[in-house]
């Protein structure tokens, strides 16, 4: 008898599953809100030049306290989870002197940053950096926005173990807010001794979804806000597979930015769906009196194969501090000037497919399973429409390296993105201009188990 994945999941994992080592793996781990550090640590700029940001960065094993009294051995940048927050202004040169002190080879990919191909940290352009070796990444940051970095070698394992950090690039017209903070979202699948659990073939097929939700590397941390203030959250989804459907009960959220920076005008919404790899820039006004607390939640989302039957999860607590309420800054009516891309001259169709079931899952794009692929070829400067056709029974977050895009269908949207959800059985069309950077670029599903099992391809962009 062949059980569907969802039936098998719910039958086997109602309360807890047994891991390979006989360890119990709880279905959901909830902890009380914990005070202490919330914000990520800013990287130290070692170069005195005002337009150069130079950072020393080391990947290494470290013990991380995910919740009070619970320590897990993680793979980290500089011993921290998340790794440091690199701060730059548009047009700056960012130089990262990287040392790999991990037990295996790695690279750094600068997710969403339009870097030269040689700096993109992928196998096509860079040999993995061996244990003990160093590499210097250097590039100019052309766009304002919230970006992040992570390995592009065995990313399903290396990102899950904690290798991610952020790069915040500010432009000249940032809105005035009371706070401006990065919130990196993640989930870990851990055993009852708080060690990281192994990945089984079911998780490889569905995408590894964790039982412990982290905001800035902590389970259920507290973000202090001043009542009346206008608070800016730069959300990053660094999870291997979890879709975060963010909501703050009783509050409207004002979205001011997507992957590639500010949008033309603020948008009021009740919730924000953030798929793996994506960023969202969100404003909220802190209502209520001193000491009042609200829980940011992730609402259930069905991305296929029974993922929708998980309960609402608590992400972090937003608590009013004891300061006197401040006057609420106004949200600007206009934020960024973005021109809609003109009509494309090249049309492509990419079909996402899965095969092998949950015993030996493999994934493909246009019938090819990475690394056995033939790169697509393109001409530098061309405008292209990409139709991403999802033939599978689950959603896939599609990410293109090197270039940003605008959505064309099912709904046109003038905003810059580099990662977009392709719902199960549906087609999404985006438009991109292949500008500035010739070379070989990757595109892939950002459910990292899918990417590492073949749902990746390459685009060779040649100067005409
Ligand atoms: Cu996928």
C-alpha cells in the first residue's frame, strides 16, 4: 500500500518522531519569551575610507544558546547566529576577508546583491574554499535593500547548521522610523537533547521543516519597542523550507520594501508571506501602554504534502518598553522611483518537476537534474520574460542569481525581487534585464533540499 506523504506524516509524527539515533524529535518546541539580545551584531568596518566597508569574517563551529539554558553546536559566521550584519551605503565597496575554519569546504553567496559573477560564490565561478583556506570577496553594492549571505556548497546542510548573515545597504531616501532592525527568521529541526537532527528522505522530499522557530538566532526572543513609535523590521527568511506567513494580531502591517529595496508606495496588509530566501521590509506602529506585549505569529500555510496542518507558531514577542510614548512618525506616501521594465524580446519557459517519490526524491528543471544540465544561453543587456511552470504538487520558491526582476503574471507588480513563490500547479512570469554582469549565473528552488537534489540550473550571459 502506498501512503500519500501527508497521511504518512500525520500518522508517524503526531507528537514526535524517532530520529536515526533513537533520539526523540518533538513535533513543536515552544519556549517562554526570553529577554536579552534581540538585534543582530553589526560587523566592524576595518577600512577608514568612507566608501569602503572591509570586514573580516570567519566560518567556524560554535556553541549557540538558542533558548535560556539550551545550547546547540552550530556552524556560524564569527561564532554568532545570525552572523554579523554588514552595513553599507549604495555605491560602497564591500570587501570581506573570509576564513574557512569549518571541517569542510564552503563558499559565500551574496543573495540578491548584483555582484560580478566571480564574486557570486557558486561552483560555476569559484572553487569551494577548503578548510583552513581564505578568500576575499570584493564588490560594489549597487542597490539599497536588505540582503543576506550564506554558503552555496551543500547549502541544505550548511545553512541549516547556522551559516547565514545579513548585508543592509542604505540609500539616500530611507524613511524616518523609530527603529530599523533586521529580523532573520529560521527554523531548526532538533532532537530532545537540542542537537540538530539528521535529514530523512521524507524531509528531503518535502523540504526540511523545523520544530524550533528562531528569530535572530533565538527561540521566542523579545523585541523591545517604544510605544507610539514607527518600527521598521527587515525580515529575512533563512529557513531551508519553511514558509513564514507573518501577522501581528490586531495590527495592520505596512510593507515598504521587497527583496530589492523600497517599493514605490507603502502597502497596508494584514499578513506577509515570506518564502525561503525572500525579504520583506515592514513598518508597524507600537500601540498600547508601557509593558504591553504582542506575539508575532506565523500562520499555517499549505505548500503541499501536508505542510498546512501545522498550528500557528509564535515567532517573537514585541513588547513595549517603559519609555514615555513618542509621537508617531508619518509614513511617506512615496518611497522609491522604479520604472516598469519595457517589453521583453526573449521568452523562456522553465518547467519545475519532481520524481522518485519520497523514497528517492529528485527534482528537475526542463527535464534536467543538476549538475547534469546544459546551461541556458543569453545575451548581455537583453530583456527576458521567464515563465516558471510548476508541474508539481508543492510550492517552490524560485531564485535567480545576478539579476533582479519584476512580476508580470498572474499580477504585474513594479517592485524588485530575486526570489518568488511558484504555487503548486501554477505559472508565474517575471521580467528581467540581463544587465551589467556577464558570466554564468544560477537559478534554483530555494527550498534547499530541492536545490541540492537537482532543482537548479545555469544561465550563461555573454556580451554581444
Ligand atoms: Cu522546491
